[in-house]
């Protein structure tokens, strides 16, 4: 069974967050890694709060974090429903490490 990664994004002007004349370099790198992982069949999804609010509401941990820390907590990364990172996007190395299934 594969690990499932979900990224809960802050409000953005477009679905990738890399639009406009001066796109954020961190977001560009993240989007490239995200696309690569999706193309390779990994279970990774992204939801933008303004475009998919229902996905945020489905996870009580996400709602609690936003209530406590406001939107500055976004983006939030979860692996199999557990929060693993808040406030910034995971690096390529972090994403790859999240995909490794740990055996107890």
C-alpha cells in the first residue's frame, strides 16, 4: 500500500500558484516535483482553500490548525491523514521521504 500525501494550499490566483509575471521560485520547484510524482503514479493531491473548501472541512486536524493559527499555517502537508509539515511547501527530498512506507 502506498502512502497518500495531501497538500492543503493557501488562497492562490490559479490552480498551480505559479502564475503572473514573477512566480514564486519555491512554488515553481514544488509544482515541478508534484507533477513528476503524479505522473509516476504516486498518491499525491493538492487542494486550494478557495477552490476546494470542502476538502479542508473533511479533515478536523486541518480545520483545527487553521482556527488556531489562521491562514499563516498554510500550506499544510499530510501523509495518510497525519500532519507532517506546516507553513511551507515540502522539498523534493521531503516528499520522497514521505512516500517511503515505514514498517513498525
